[in-house]
C-alpha cells in the first residue's frame, strides 16, 4: 500500500511528525509512504526549522506553492499535486488539519478516485467567515476515513451523515508531538536556546500569538486588540513571536506596540514551548495552542468569538474572550483577581494518537 502524507503550513508540520514516527517501523510490512510539502509556508522559520527540529525527513515532493490569494494558492497546490498523484498512484492521501493545502490535496485526490484520510476531522466553528472552516467542511465532505480528536468531531460528522464505521476517535497527533517534544526539551541544555536569556530575565510573563485574518487584517480590530495588549503589558510583560502576516499588517496600519511587549521572530517549536509552558497565561488565536495549553494545564485566553475545539473550553483551561479590547481586558481582570479554570486532559490525549491512526491505515489495506 502506498500513502502520500501531505503538509503545507506550520501547524501541519507538528501533526505529520508523530505520524511519520509511527509509520517508520511499519514500512517493512509492505507499507510505502512519501511526504509531500506543498510549500504553502516557505520561510526558513515557518518551514525548514520545523522539519529539522521535529525530525521530519526531507519531503519527497516539494510543490513550491508559496503565498497568494486563496484561489491562487489553492490552485497552485492543486495543479502540482495532481501531477504527483498521477505519477505516484497512491492508495491513500493523508491530509491533516484545515489549511488551504488540506483542502487542495483532498479535492485533487478524490477526483482521481484516491482514498482520502483526514486527520483532525469533524471540527466545526460554524463560522464560514473563517477560511479554515470552509477547508474543514470541504475536506470532510470528500474524506473516506475520519480521524477525530474530540467528541464534538464525532457528533458533527454523524450529523453530516458520515458512516459511523469510517469515524475513528483516536485522540490528537498534536498532543503526541507536544509530549514528545516536551521530553526532548527536558533532556536538553536550555541555555542553548536563543530565548533562554529573555526568559531568565523575566520573572513572570504572558505569551501571545496572533495571526488570524479576522484579527489582524482589519485596522480597527487590530488597533483595538493592540490597545488591550498594551494595557495588559503594563501589568505583566508579554512575549510575542510574531507571524509574518501580523508583522506586515502592524507596519502597514502603523500600529505601535508597547515596549513591554517583547517582539520575536517566529520561533521553532521547542523554543516556543520553552516559553509558553512557564507563562502565567497564554493569549492566542491559534487552533493548536488552545489544545496544547489544555494538555499542559496552562490558562489560555483565545482572542476569537468562537472555537472549533469546544473540548478545550468544556474540559480544558481555555476561555473565549472575543476580539475586542473590552472582552480581553475583562478576562485579564478576572485572571488578575485569581480566577482560574480547573482543567483536565481530554480523553485519548495521551501521546498515542498516531499509533492508533497507523493501526487503522494498515488495516484499511484489506478494504482497498
Ligand atoms: C495559514 C493557515 C492558517 C494557519 C496558519 C499558521 C490557511 C487558509 N491558513 O495562515 O489556518 O493557522 O497558516 O501559520 O491555510 N508568509 C510569509 N512566509 C511564509 C508563509 C507566509 O511571509 O513562509 C506571509 C505571506 O505574506 C503570506 C501570509 O504570510 O501572504 C499568509 O500566509 P498563508 O499561508 O496564506 O496564511 P497564514 O496566515 O500563514
């Protein structure tokens, strides 16, 4: 059986790394797998550094899609991936997450009658203004195998009429990667990390990531969020590795951040983990960090109106604070006054999701 494993953007790399680790020992049983990097993310800090640090082998195919409008980016990936599929004739294409590469490659594979397996299937924000929601919905419409991270994913897929036997509740590959990297970090000399001195010099700090178009592409919204962040940073310094999109938008809108907000270039996975795991709180609009903070019990304030990962709210340490300064500041005030969510780690977030996925994929062989 031949599998093509697709990754394109930063959050995909964390998700394929543990799958690759689980696939490696199975290769001897007639399982062939190859990695396709679409090139959606391409800067060294957004791509290569993750391949190195997360121990992902060099991709077998690099599609060089690059940036562009959604249509341009998706189309470039589709044209290049179709050729790879025609040449390689895989039995299954495995896509992860909800980025444009996920949608592009699942459409191409399905039209070539290749089975599609979606890792992180079934999540729904029910907010179609989010490009990721469209990517999730289209990918799940086409997928043959659904690997689900949390119960809401099962419910959503069943409501959408997916057959129960194709839905596999396996836990979360993102958490497999987190636990693996945390262990690596604990066995490493932290003074080798570039942000070691910064952390050492901060008695306490908050950690921030921000990159969603709905937060950073509109001047008034970004300015309002910046007002809240500047005010919070008067009380607690904020460490902020900045996404290229956000950097570009802050500059073009001429929005100034306080000196108490420590701006960093995008960080590798381990450096980022080294910082946020000891932060007093995390503020983010990322999908993955909502889940990772829940897994490690760190308070997380999500700068969004909704989340496709409700278990992080229901069981974890996540709180939705919206994307206005009012909501962000109210949440921070409560936090300052000592309000904390008692979180627990969701079911099957145990570091073994990739093993479960590979077990299913190996057995799929019989049904192909
Ligand atoms: C993409 C995903 C988003 C994910 C995020 C993580 C989609 C629709 N969005 O958003 O779900 O949370 O990745 O980072 O797939 N850029 C660079 N260097 C790079 C890559 C991008 O400078 O290596 C800049 C470019 O100006 C580009 C912009 O970032 O236009 C946006 O990149 P893109 O991949 O389109 O979307 P992200 O905002 O990164």
